[in-house]
């Protein structure tokens, strides 16, 4: 049996995003998770035939081993063994295992895979060598995106060793994810969670992915809640939990969760800030929605666009913060790319000023809306007349109310207002 230094495990990534795309669908072999007992494994070890390599092959292996272990010459070690063609089955399996490990260490993964799987499939190596070869065959399969093979070899390793290794369970779950066999992720992920001494977030990530991909959002929520109970500082989970609450239309819970994430400083994406802004609005808290939007527009966390400023202004208006709404509508108008959008924002700015009893500013904003080419000038003429009327500028009010009468949808109301304007001016001794 060669020195332990020759066993070079290849680490396989198990990180995946909740929304990441998998590879094409394939049907992987099911795994038996009922592991043999320690007594059964001990008996297997005792019964496993112990065979040694032939003298000729042994000399070559020792030469390769010395090059690798003493001179750190992995390529030289490979060269010593590559041209051997053993006639004995055990010699061939042993050389394949040795070369497979060397190839893996030299990042020649496909060649490593071919050698290791051939050695493993022969099933004549000593117990420890067979176990390590099964594990390496599985790891290489995962590395090379041979996910069906990865599941097969991990399953064989579990049954051969009887070891409840949480990292292996996690890698099995990852292989099933890549195969898009999402329902098969849950069992190995649960076993990984059970056997890890310290919580590993990736097991929870894979479970969430499994449920999310199957649109089982309530189950995904349960997993995230359980995960946060043991890893409360996993900031992405707070955001994901809030988003899935939104999918389930559990708006109160979504708001509560995203507020916690926000106050803890877990936001780092524009979409997260905007989701909380939306939730405040949907929960009838428009002032907080507008305030949060403006804070992070000013901080640069949210892009300064006309639409985003409009959202803040609209929420200020709903909160009856009319002066602030008018100010922000003006910012939206300045950034608007489309003429009609710009004209509409100026009109809304005017209406907000009017509600704040800022009549002079209202008139200016309405005139800007007209100058921008608003496609419905009739109502704006009426609003202008009102703004001037409340400033006792009766001549200007009369001018614009008469303009409004040119539009069918405003004529009746405009004529009533004209009478009212003339009456009010007369009462104040103003000649029109």
C-alpha cells in the first residue's frame, strides 16, 4: 500500500444560487442511504483479499513514488508509469489507481477519471485503496460534470465504507441539482445537515433551490427559516426569505423580514432597496416608502431615473407631503427622456403645489407642462385658472378658464368657473 501522500482528493464545488440554471435533465441512479453497520464493514475489511503487486511492477511504482515524494516531480513519476502494460489484473488496477492519483494532481482530470474508474470497477484493490478510489472517481465525475457517474460512485462509496460523510451527502445533492432531479436533493441535503458538526450553509441552499425550482415556496420558506435559526448572519438568506414571502403574498412577513435585513445592513443590491420601498407602499406606509427611496437615490444605491423619482414623489403625495412631492416630481421631470412623461410630471408637480396651497409654484409648473407639450391641455388650463384664482390674479384666471372652454370635456365646468371668477372679482372691486 502506498504512502497516504499519494491520495489526492479533488474538491468539487457545491455552491449554487437559488435561481441558478442547471444542466440538461438526466435520470440518475437512485442511492441507497441505508448504510451498512460498523460490524458489517469490519467483516468486509477482514474478508477483503490482500494482494501485492508483482516485483517488476513494484519496482516501477517505487521509482515513480520516489520521484513524486522526494523530488516533487509529478510529471517524471507519470512518465515512469505511463508505458507499463501489466498483464495481471491486480497489477493493472494498482497502476491505474496510482496513475489516476498522479494525473489528478497534475490537473489532467479526464485521464485521471479514465484510470481511476477502471481501477475501481475492477474491484480487486485492497479495502483502503478501493475506498479512496471510489471517492476519487466520484469527485472527478463531479468535477468533469459527469453527474450521473458522480451519483453512482458516491452511492457505491457509501455502501462500501458505511461512512455517513456530510461532504459526500452534500456533493450528491449538488449532482442531483445539476441533473435537475430536484426532488432527489432533499434526502442527501437533510443527511448533510444532520451529520455536519458545524452548520454548512450549502445544504440549506440546495434544499431551497430544490423547493424553489418546483415552486414549493412554502417549503422553501421553512428551509430558510430553519437555516436562519442556526446561521442568523447569512445575509443573503434574509433577502431571499423576504422575496419568497412576497411570492406567497405574505406581505406582512415579507416587510418584517426585509426590514430586519435592511436594519442589519444586509442590503447590497438596488433590487433589495426597491423591494422594501414597494413593501412599504403596499402596506399603506407611503411616507416610509418615499423616504427610503429618496435616501438611497441620494446615496447612489438606487439609480437616479425619472421613474424612481416619480415613485418617491407619488408616495410623498399619498402621504400628503405635498411640498416634498412637488419637489421630487420636478426632479423626475428633469430626467424624463420622453416629452409626454416630462409634461405629465410637471403637471403632477403643479397639482402637488396646488394641494400645498403653493399657488405661484403651481402656476409655474402647469405652464411648464404646457410648454413641454402635454397632450391634454384642457385640464391643465383649468388647473392654471384655479392656481391664479387663489392668488386673486383674476385676469390670468379668466384667460385660462376661457382657454379651457375650447375643449369639450372641460367646457361646462369652465363656464361655471368663469361665472365664479367674475363674481369673486366683482365682489373685490376688480374690473375684468
